[in-house]
C-alpha cells in the first residue's frame, strides 16, 4: 500500500476513535439511577418523599464519581491510542525518508555507472579513474564492472592495476572480451594480475569459442588460448568451437586451420559436425574435398 495513503487512513482512524470515546462520555454523563417508588401506605409515601432530596444528592454524587471514572479511563485510553498512532506515524515517515534516500542513491549510482561506461568507451581514462573512486565504498560488484569496462576498451595497464589495487577482480567475461578483440598483448599482461584464461559465459562458452564467433577468426588469440590448455570441448548450449570453425569454412577455406587445430587438441566429433560437413559438400565441393583430404577424422 502507498505509504501516504496508509498515513491518511491512520489519521482518519484516530479522529474516529476520539469521536467514539467522546460520545461514550456523553452517554455516561446522562446515566441516572432508577428511582424507588412503591408504597401502600401514606406514611411510606411520606418517608419516601422526605428522603428524595437525600436520594437525589446521592445520585448526583454517584453520577459525578462515575463521570470522573469514565472521563479518566477515556483520557488514559485516548493518550495511549494517540501515542500509538504517533509512534506508527513517525515510523512510517522515517521509513519513507529512507526509501526516498535509497531511491536517490540508486539513481545517482546508475548515472555514475553510465558515465563510467561512456568514459571507458571514449578512452577518457583520467575521468574514468576519477569516476571509479566514487564506487570504492560500494559493493565490490561495481568495481568489478568498472574493471571489465577497462579491459574491454583496452585501458592502460596502470588504470587496470589501480582498479585491482582498490579490490576489483576480473570477471569471467574479461577473457571473452579480450578474445573477441584479439587482444593477446593485454591478456599476457593481465594473467599475473589474476585474469582467468578459462572464464566462461552463462552458456559455458569460453574464449576459444569467442575467437571463432566472427566470420574472421582471431588467430593470435585462438593460438594463445589453445596452447594454454583452454578447453576445446562443447559448452552446454549452442554451437561449439568445431561447429563454428566448420561453418566459417563454408565461405573461407583458410579456416580449415582451426578445424585441424581443434581436432588435434581433442575436440570431440559429434553428429552436428558431420551434418555441417554434408552441408559443405552440397555448397562447395572444392572445400569439401580439401577437408576430406586433410581432416579424415570427420569422415
């Protein structure tokens, strides 16, 4: 429920309860004890009449005492209720202020992250570092994201080292970004800082897969990863490295290099690979014959 609406409901409830107690007080003030009336003799009647002033006096006294009691109870209960309402109101106001403050902080953080990304994209590394300092007191995931941006856009090594010194760590996507950009030089520099060459995405695709995703494979990075024992086996979903290498072969016979390398380093040959080989046979018989001559494991 909206907190403003909840606050209004509480105030209306308070007013209603106060009216209720005031009405009860008025009814209590109007209470009169029933009078005794019955007698068969005139003497009894006279005695009754003679005692009426005393009876009325006692009634007034009782009414007055009863009224004070009701008033005291009403006043005490009203104070308790009002205090309870006030406590709840104060708590809701404080909670609302915290929510507003949290929302503003999240909005400011989102702006900082966006600005950080743009500075990395523009190569403004001095501004990038200044912006990164705003993230130091936050959860480490923000610093890690800043480090990933720095790696993706080929930041100077000093910038990356500074982020690592602040506590940032390399996310698995770091090696994937380097693989897509064929950035072997930076990769070699980052391994001593903690870069994991075997990092995978959520579909279990590693750097070798990423080097083969484009129509022009990233040969230097492919060679670097494969000789460092990065797995050539399939991930859990989608095309595996050998699938991608064979599909690239349909349009560029030079990519047979990757097919041979993958099989040499233990890539398993599965039904999907033979299906692609058959597609190659139907579309480009020359490449098919070359493949048959050089990679007999596929046949």
